[in-house]
C-alpha cells in the first residue's frame, strides 16, 4: 500500500513539474517572436509591447508591472530603447531576471541629433539591431540559454526549438541576399522616416538618409529636410519610405518637392498586425517593399 | 534716294541680316547643356575574371548579376572560372553566387576570387552545409 502511495505521489509531482511553465514577459515584439519559437508550449508568455506600438514611446502600466513581477524572466532588446528599464528593475525587485537579448550584439553608433529632444548627444547606440538577421540569430542563442538556465528540465526542447528557428533564419537570410541582389548598388539609397535601418544598410550595402534621428520623438529641422530634397533630386532616388507607426506628413511633402514616390510603409520598430506578424514576415515585407520601390 | 541704288542695296542687305538672326537662332542645331544633377558618367566596361574554388563540387550552381544569369546548371569541377565584362560604377556591383550540395554532405567551403588584370579585387571564402546563397561585391574603385 505504501509503495502504491509513493508511486502515485511521485507521478503527481512529476506531472506537476512537467506542466510548470516558465513565466516570461517580453518588452519587444521581436523578443516575443523569438520567445514563442524557442519556448513553444513550455513557456507562459506575456507580450507587454504589442504589435504596432512604438517602443520608443512605450511606458509600462501598473498592470504590466504586476505581470513583470510575476514572471521569472523579462526579455528586452536593450541599447537604451527601453528608457524605463532601470525604474522597472527597481520596482519589481531582484526576484525577476532581466535578459538583455542584445547584449552580445555589437552596436552601431551614430551622431546624435540636434540638442533639445530629450536624449543624449555626441554619439549614441542604434537600438534597432533586429534589422540584421545575423543579430537575431545571436539573440535567439541568448534566449535559448536563458530558458535552459531557468528551466533545465526542458533543455532538450529549448535546444531543438532554437535549432529549428535558427534554420528558418538561415533560409530567411538566403532569401534576403537574393532579393537585395535584384537591386543595383547605385540604387541602394534608403530615405526613411526615422533612423532605424543602419543594421540593414550595413548588411546589404544601402546608404540611409533618415528624416528624423534614432528616436521617433526627434523632430526634423527644415535645414535637414531641404538637404534631403537636394540629395533625392541629385541622386535620382525613386522612392521614400514611411513607417507603420509614423505619420508620413514630412515624407509626403518631400515627394511633392522631388517627384520621388512614397514607396510604402516599413516596419522599423517591431512587428505589425497585418503583413508582419512574425519576424521572418517582417523582413520579407520590408525588403520586398524597399527593392520594389527603388528598382 | 532714287538716284542712289547702292543705298537701296545696302538697306536691303541690312534688312535681310536683321531677319536672319532670329531665323538662324530658331533653326540652328541645339546643343543644350544638361543640368549637372542629371549627368550620368557611364563607367567604362572592365574585363574581370571570376574564379571559384569549391572544396567539394556542388550539385547545382549559378552566378547571377541583377536579372542576368551569367551561368548555371551542371556542377562545375573544383575550380571554375568565368570571364565577365562589366561596367562597374563607383558603388560597385554585386555578383550573386548560389550552390547546392546533397543533404547528407558534410560542411564545405567555396572561395571566390575576382581579378582585374593582375589585381585581385575580391577574395572571400564562404562556409556552408547544404546550400550557399552569397552576394560578392566587386568594388567600384581598385583597392590599392
């Protein structure tokens, strides 16, 4: 009788352990997509920054803070895009582990915008590292290792899921290389709303000419807009690109002045609701739009 | 006036000359100076030699520039070379290399070298397992 009870108890506890999910909060749509792919049904995921929300402007609500406090891991992209992070860490205390998924990625730096717009000056790190597929592969490895450390019982599942996702990213990279090769290098001039595509530019030989700075809160000066108009006319740029979460007012003015067309909306700060609900979809949509617009 | 025919001839000549200026202006061959912003200086064509060395010959293979397939199809030997005449603009040009090996093939490598005369413009090695899709940039200026 005792042995039967022991077997029943052991089975109960092992079943309970098998169903215990790793609670993960995510502060970016990019880390949410990585976490879904690596964690699968072994994690309980709270995506706090939803598709179409500007991460430059996002501020967690009290209910978000509660969800974060209940989580074991919090995934963020880093490089100063989550300006509220220090306060959030102080608020939820040391129980929750914050995982900087961009920690192993070498940041591109660039000159900061004009003073008076609420961010640091001199040079600043570009936080939009997800526009390089190579960087997302590095972040996937960070997420996989964090999940294994927090939930070693499901190590083989996380390893297999991550390997499958990395293979998908390899396919995506091959597709992207072939897509961009359709466009002559002389036409790889990317005029966008804000400065979010430096990593893409570095991988595929584009020159980026943003209207705004790194943050969507930056205001373009009239001098900068005039210089852009001259550049677009001089270099014969065929299209300029808006963003899914930005008002394309200035870009529309630029198209009127230059004759360049509005090439479409790009997903700069994360995933969207329609064509870009997953990371591979976002990359495919953005590159198809860019190459189609500039050809 | 009537007794001075040379005066009449002179007036007639002056009249014709004055009329000739606008007629000449309207009918001359126009040589418009293009706006500086629209000047496109075509790069001269260059004779390049592309050499690809495979650790293992692939099953399928292609070289492509924009929409133009330079060569594709049958598996080349370990070393493959192609003479490519191309006008390289200052921004350079991208050559797309695709190759595929059997699914069971071990990790392999492909080395791409591009020469202009005796100058090596490109020397890149790519490592891969079953398939390779890589873009190789020929620089627009000769690296010293």
